[in-house]
């Protein structure tokens, strides 16, 4: 049952991704309505699957790479729809849905069996800490997608190469605004995730901070986004610089999320 | 009935003749009603814009109608026939249909794809409707023209993208900024094209306008026109800190704005984007400035390139549009054929025969014991009845020449003969 829902959501996301990529090459200036419908269907089914899984295992399904990637993807779709509702930029799907799809693909690749929850994880911190972290990471993921869009459009305007794709893309200011808003949304969440993580670590392992690679890398990520915000507000690092930094920031997020668990030894792997 | 279009446009007549033949204001109504009197027919419409004057009509005899219209134009506008006759074009039947469809779709316009003409065609039609000068054919023709134009607009990209330098500047500004209404704009110098671009910016919402000119008085004059404030030319660099869009067109032979200056300005602006348009020839702004982050500098050639690409795109799209027009002309001409009396009479008779045969079959099933001779008798009776019933409409179509199309349309409606009415 659970597996069927997961695969269905995967198929819908896949279809949305394919169509959104076709959008880039399509003649018409208007973006089709099929992509958000497919993504929306995927989102709802995915949500049902997560709820189902929650009742099946008795806690929020974030443990293991399978669950983590899947929840990460789901959080990105939430933010995508929020932006779509607020800004109505159809072409954005072409840059966000592929990220969602890749995460779902990863989720599919990892084993989906349920491991018993270790005692230190059985805590009310589990949903709070993870949801804060996942939402902030999702915001940073979308920021990266919009950053890529910004760089492409900026390149077109600078090189004065104004093709059909240029016409379909939104203006620079709105993309920069989205970048700023998403980081101001994601950064406090990320800060809270680190704080709740520290509190939890204290109650579970007896120390707030142990310089575990996971902790170190999330701190590095935190510093990158702090720098982005600080530079924007003080010296006006906006536009291109902000876009490049948010792509770098997301690479750090990816490493914190996957790299640390797969490549380094950490106690923060479940 | 023949559809006939007599007119002239920017390609066939110079502005002086177009002016003299234009029907503006009250003249439009007078002209329309006079024409109807003269032509002694029901269907006529009159289109008069700055680029064209066209008379759409439906007549029995093209030659006399053309002669009458020419006479009317000469008398009404007090212009000798020799002056305008050679500028006139005449289209009939499918050529006329094609012409009005092309006009409405803006394929015949001076700037292909410009949107105003469709509105003008609609106005022409509405006015003719309110004066009740059109009938079944022109009504259908205008509706066809309007629907075709809409189809062309949605199915091709003929009206997309700017095809003038000043519009291209505004379009680019919209790709840099979200909302122009909150932006400030500075006009540097006073070239004609720069002014025009400024006007487009203002009509797109820019309200904060500054004008810097070498002669301060001229700058004040221009500022007044834009509802903006004049600035001393020497202060413009300082003012750029608070300016998002700059259009430059001074007569200077050297650069008035250098890279280092802009770098300093950007620092003070906290890197808020600036869009600079340099329309001057020779260029007044160091092209190196485009390399600075968040500064977008376009010179007149860059804008011309944008316009050329857009123009080229439009021409490609125009070919697609011509195909749509051709298809729609075909459909219309097919509809025209159905207005002819012979096919209508045939269809009417066929319908009657069908009904008769159906009812006969039902009769046979209901009364299976009826023998052959009695069935023959019933059939005879049925035939007699349908013949009597369809005789008057048939005769009316054959005899009535004046309102034939209307009659045919009514008959088709009453008897449900329409096989083709699947649109509108």
C-alpha cells in the first residue's frame, strides 16, 4: 500500500519534471498548466504516503536515507507551490521539479525497510528538529534553483542575447527578491534546527556540542547563509553574487545532508 | 450577391489623399447613410483609420456599385476623381473576404502585428450594426474577420515583442525590474528617440522623472512635459545614485559617463540594478560599463538588434497567419455557397422526402395488415402534402431577388437545414 503510493507520487513527479523540461524548448510564451497539476497530484499522494507511513511506524518517517530524501523532496514541493501561488512564475517548475525528481530517485534507490528506533531518537525533539531542518533545507534548495535561473537570465541580458527562452523567464528583480525572501525564511529555521539539535544532543548524549561532522557541516552551512544575508544587507551583494552564493550554499546543504552520512563517520546517522 | 471592397491604404495612397478621404466624426455616420441611399442595398460598412479608408458592401452588380461609390467619394469629400482613383483597390468575392481577414489580423498593417486595427474593425462593425446598415453576409463576414484575428493572435506569435527601439527599451526594463511604477528614470540630453522611449516608460507607470540637459532651460521645458524635475547637467552623476533607468542622448562627442564613476555610484546605491540606454551616436557612455555587476547598458545598435530579431520573428509568424487566413476564407466561401437558392431548394426537398419515407415506414409497422394498393394511396397523399408544403418557400426563394439571402437563412433555420453551422 505504502509502496504503491510512493511509486505513484514518484511517477507524477517524474511526469511533471519531463513536461517542465519540455517547457524550456516549447515555442509558446505561456507555460502549460499541466506541470503544476501533475506536481500537485504527486504532492497529495506523497503526503498521504507520508501520513500512512507515520501511522505504520509510529513516528515521523525521517530515519534512513529513503525516508529522509523523500521528506526533503516533499518539503521542496511545498515551497514550490507557495512560490507559485505568490509569484505565478510557470517556468520555475523547470528548475525546481528536477531537484525534486532527483531526490525521489535517491529515495527510491535506498532500502526502504524500517529499522527499530534507537532509544536516543525516541524523543519529542525528533519531529521538531527534523521538520525545522528539512524546511530550511528545502528553502535553500529552491533558492539554488532560482539562483540558476537568475544567472541564466543575467547572462542573457549582459550578453544581449535575447532569445525565446529569455522571453519566457521572469525579470531579474523578482528572482532576486525570491532569493532574499527564501533565505530570510530558511535561515532562522536552520538556526532553530541547530539549537533544537543541541538541546536534544544534551538530553540524549549529555553534551550540547561534540564537533561531530554533521554538526560541523551544518555550522558551515549556517555561516554561508549568514554571510549571504550579511553581505546583502551591508554591502549590497545582491543579484549575481547572491545567486552564486546560494548555489554554493546549497552544495554545502547537500554535503551536510548526504555527504556527511555517506562519506564521513558521524554519530548523527540513522 | 457579391461581396465588394473598395478602398485605399498607406501602401496605395499618400497621407494627403488619405486625409482628404477620411471619414472622421460625424462624417462617418453621414457617409454611411448616404452610401446606403446611393447604393440602394442593405449591406454596407465603412472603415476609416489614419492608414486606410475602406468600404465593405454586398451588391448585385459590382460595376455600377463601384461607379456609384467613386462618384459619392468625389462628391462627399469634394475631391476630383483623378486625384484618388488610381489609389483605389477593388476586391470582390473570395479576394474581398481574404482582404478583410488579413486587415483584421493586422497582416496588411504598416507595422505587421500591431493590435489597434482589430479594435478599429470592431468599431466599424459595431457602428454599422447600430446604424443597421449590415445584413446577414456582412455580419457573418465581420464576425469571421474578428474571430480569425483572434485566432491569429492566439495561435501565432505575431504580436509579441517590440518592433520599435523605444518599445524595445521598455520591454528590456521590464525584464530587469518587476514593477516600473516604483522606479525612477532620468533623461539625459534630449534626442527625439530618447524622449519617445521616456514617454513609453511613463505610460508604463514610471512616475519619478528627472531631466538633465546641457541647456538648463530646455531641460526645464522637457521636465514640465514629463511632469518631472529638471536637474543641472553637472549634477547628473550625483543624481544617478537615486536613479534606476537612464536614457542618454546628448550631442557630446566624448563619453559623459565613465566606468570608475559608475562603479562608485553602484557602491553608493548598494548595488541596486541600473538600466542605462545610450541612444546617442557617437556613444556617450563608456561601453565597458556593461561589465559592472548589476549595470545593464544597451546602446542604439543593441536595441536595433532586438528590434530586428523581433521583426524577423514576426515575419515568420506572418506566414503562419496567412495560412490561418486562407483556411478561414475557404470556410467562409463554403458558407456563401450555402446561401445560394439551388442547394437550399434541393436540401428542403430532401428533408421533406426523408420525413415522408420515415413516416411511411412507421405507418407500415403500425398497420401491418394494410395491403399494397392502400399503401400506394397513402404514399400519394403524403407526397401531395409535402409538395404543397414546400412549394411556397421554394417559390419565394426563386422569385425574390432583393432579400434572397435573408430568406434562405430564415428557411434554413425554420426547417433545420443547417449542416454547417458549427461555429460561432
